[in-house]
């Protein structure tokens, strides 16, 4: 009878453990696809494109200035004194450098602006994910966007750093080869009973 009760208790505990394990529900969502369905995303993309167009207009104006001055230089170069010609050439090179610098800065500025416009959209999406996760009792929500490996939501958990550190301290040291006095390394070894070979000198 006692054995039967013990078996029933073991089965009951196992079932409870299994039920508790199933309670650790995990969900997933493709964050990029979710973001693309949000109407705010379209507005943000349009704003970013308009910002880029303004930058491109500035580049076009600078390029037009360069082309105009280059054409004038090519037309009048033969009539110019050496000093004037040198000054014009330096001016043209300076404009070229400014255009290249502006293009690089414009690209960085555009990326910064795009990120600034997207930030509140991602925040809203993550808040919605967190709300749904809590409502559904999900412990973790994973991002299934290709190339992503992020945990979008997780329940608060215990930090086990101290316990793991204590366990590490009780374990034997890891066998890390130093390579300094490794008996398996190659090299010339003296023959048994002999001496170390000496190098030949020319």
C-alpha cells in the first residue's frame, strides 16, 4: 500500500513538473514584418526620403557651381597668368573636396535621421509585444526576422552570477596549453646519450 501511494505521489509530482514546464510559454514574431505593417512606417519613410532629397539638392547646387567654374577655367586658362591659373586650380580642387566631404556627411546624416524617425515606431511595436506577451502568459518572445537573434521580451529572472562563480571556484582549473614548455612541440632534439647538435658556421 505504501509503495502504491509513493508511486502515485511520484507520478503527481512528475505531472506537476511537466505542467510547470509547459507553462513556460515561448512565442515569436517577425519584427521587421510587423514594423512594415504599421502606418507610421510609411510616414517615416516619406519623411526620410524628403530629407534625402533636400541633401541631394545641396549636392546638385555645389556640383553645378563646380561645373560652371571648371568650364570658365578651361575657356580662359591659356589667357591666365601662372598665378591666376594656380589660384583657379586650387579653387576647383577645394570645391571638389567640399562636394566629397558633403556627400559623406550627408549619407551619415540621412542614416541618423532615418534612425531618429524609426525609433518611436520600434518603441511602440515593442510595447505592443510586451503587452500581448503579458496577456498571453508568454515568458519569452523571440524575433524571427532573418539574421536576427534577439529576445524581444522576457519575464524578470534571477541573476545567478554568484552561484555560477562559486561553482567555478570549486571546479578544477581549465587545461589551457601555454605552449612555452610543451613536450609535444617540434624542434631538434639531441639523440639519446649525445649532445645537442651545434649550428654550422660558414
